[in-house]
């Protein structure tokens, strides 16, 4: 099984934990992962075979508010 840079296994559940910390429990990223977990026969233990950088890029685009604007000094977080 692939490992994340945190040392954890590359699973839907571990990506969900990370997304919850970084984007919040109600974020689009967490909702997406919840849907994938529900659809998977292995649930949270489903292995994610995509590269970590690709997954992070995908989850960031689902974060919602502010993703359509570049981050600038004094910008809206």
C-alpha cells in the first residue's frame, strides 16, 4: 500500500481525516470523500492509488470559498 507523507496509509479514510482538519467537516472535499467511502466496498480502508500531490490538488479545488481567486496579501481567506 502507498503511504502518505504523514506516514499513514493512502486510504480514503486518512484523506478524509486530513481534509477535515484543513478544510472543515462541512467542506466540499469532505463531502466528496464521504461519498467515495459510502460507494466503496472497503469503506474508509479503500486504497487511494493516485499520487498525493494529485489528491491534494483535487481536494483544494473542492474547498469552496475563495478558490476562484488568487491569494494576495490582505486577501479574503
